C-alpha cells in the first residue's frame, strides 16, 4: 500500500482520537456564548446576540495580536500566550505522566508551589552570584523540591495503598499553609511592606525574545519530546504504562510496581516543580503569601483535553494559555468578565467526561473503549498496591 493510499486511513484514525476534544471545545464555546448573552441581558435588560462574537474576536486578538502589529514587529500578544502556556505544558505533562502510570496526581498544585517557593528562596540567596551559577542552581532546587514533595504520596500509595487523590489534596493544603507561614516568619524580606521573599536577582531566567519570552518556555517545549520518548521508547516508560494498565500483570512480568508507582509520582512532581520554578524565575521573581496555584488545577483540564498524549497536552496548554492571555483585552473591550474562561474550562471537562453521550449524539466511533484517564480517575481504593 502506497503512502497516498495510507493517508486517508491515518486521517480517520487521527480524527477518532481528536474528535472528542474538538467537540468538547466547540460545545463549551457555544454554551459559554449562551451564558454571555443571558448574563448581559440580566445586567443591561437588552439581548445582544452578537456579544459572544465580539468577545471571542477580542479574545483571539488579545492572544495573537493582529497583522498590523505584526508588521510593526510587535509580537507581544503571541509572546504573552507562550508565557501563559509554558507552566501549563509542564503541569499537563505531570498529570498525564501520572495517568499513564495509573495515578491521579491532583497534588500538582502543591508541588508547583513547593517548587516555586524553593526556587525563589535559593534564587534570593544567590541573587548576586553569577547568572550561570544562580539560575541553574535555583531551577534545579525547585525541581528537586517538587519531586521530593510528590515522593511522599507516591511511597504511601505504593506501600500502604493510601489513595493518591486524598493524600495529595491534603498535601496541597499543607503546602499552602506551611509556605505562607515560612514566607511570613522565616524567609521573608524584612525590607518589604508585605510578606515576600527577596528578589531573585541574577537567578532570573534570561529573556530570549521580545519583552518576556524567557528560557523557561524553551524548557517547557523541550519537555514534550523528552516525556514522549520516556513513555514510548524506554524500558522505564513501558513499565510505567504496564503498571498503570494492570499492576498485577506487571508484577507477574517481573516489574516491581512498588518502585514504578513511586517513580511515576516522583517524576510527575519533578515536572510540577519545574513548572513552578520557571514561573517563579521567569515571570514572578519573588514568592509572596497567597500566590495562586491555579496552574496546578488547570493542568488537569489540559491533560484530559490532550488525552494524556504529550503532543496533545502541548496543544491543549497553548489553547488555555491563549485564553488566559487574551481574556484581559476581551474584558476591556466588551465588558465580558475574565471569569468566562473558567466557565469554558469547566464546560470542557464536563463534555470530556460525557464521552459516551457525546459520541452517541454525534455518531462517533471511539479510538479505544473509553478514556484511559477516566479509568484512572475512577480506580478503586487500594487497587494497584504493590504488596
């Protein structure tokens, strides 16, 4: 069979994989448009059916700019989209890697904060050191902290069967409260008017392009093929996928699930800590009490939308990064609040989880019997424990 004859079959297979995410996005945008119209009617007393069109047009412009700005060499909108997407790429990879290993690491939010905090503290202490020392040491410290924080629920899951959803949720709260105390009473900069660490100085990631296209974006993009290679081309990746699919079969095949479960969660935390580190060293520059860990929770949507495939996760992260980057312009020009992005995100999750209903209504054939990530989410208590 020639390559030309194989092409239609490949397109059909690709559509079967991408159909559900694409429909979930479109349906979410349609329902959100109805919400915009109803909310505007409740506020102004008039019905403006074109308001969602204006809102989405401004959202697109805020995310990518317009040809007039491009002609002047102004690519700030696109750069802002990349900046917003980078931590989502790494967070989505963290969630997706966990799913492949049969783990629902909902603790990415806490691991993100721990990584960001550690990178900020180490960066502040190395603020005057040469950049070639301060920057990589701070980055590696944040990565190691995220990995270590994820090791805790990983070993608990592997050794005792403690459900990772419960332990990671609790550790999210521990991280939030413990770091708030630490930045207030232990490592805070006394010269500042509110609790925060000192500036990171020379530990900041260098800007490579435009106003804020920093090195962390390149790191996030490089993580995509690395994770794909790990999962699909290495023995460790095979063991992760096998353990995630059936821990008992993995054990009989000579794989040690206790090691693989712990390793998978640790690697997931490593990626989450890297996300926090690049956000801290590339964007924020200091850790303050109350810093949002929304990236950790948004990453769940990104991983589900990307079907746990590293390349799919990258595109999903770019979509949500575009939403976040374009939302301010949408609100300024149309008065549609930024919170509509949260509604769209929630609707996407809703339609993704309604897999069977959506495929039945639109007469779609599934690429495989159901979402493997949904099977992970609904995994029974204690299943997959290596005893």
